C-alpha cells in the first residue's frame, strides 16, 4: 500500500487516517494494541505521529488488512519476524514498479493505435 503523505516531522491522526483510508478510531485502537506505535501528544491530548510510527502502521496495516492476520497474529509476527519491515518496503517498491510499467504499457498501446 502506497501512503501519500508529505515529508514532515509529525502527522495528525486525521492525516494518518486519510492516508490509510481508515477511521481515526482504528488508528487509536491500533495504538492501544501495538506498543510499537507511540505518537507524541500535546497538552490537549492530540496525537502526532512520527515517520517511524507511519512505517509501523504500514506494517500493521499490511498484516491485518492485506494479509488477514488477527491482531494477536500480527502482534506475534511483529515480535518474531524481524524482516517484516523489509518485506513491506519491498512490496511497496514492487507495487510502484508495477504501476510505472502499466503506465508505460498504456502509452505504448496508445502509440500503436495511432
């Protein structure tokens, strides 16, 4: 899953939820369930997520939403599989390459039809 977020030091929970196309309540729930997500909070209690939190959320999203893991299964996978982060990064790169190749294919088909 490609996340479209600008390069910043901190992201609001609304920005994160939109990027993942989920409700803010799910982000808050995952924060409670997974100790690796530790957003900063201001005096009002607003959460601000770091790029490291975003990477961890990507991993959790991949395991739970794309692979169908239960929360317990995802928690176990995070603690036992130290290469899961690399796998998610690799999947993101491959999806980007696939999208670029599809664009190239479309442009070639358009040129052939002319």
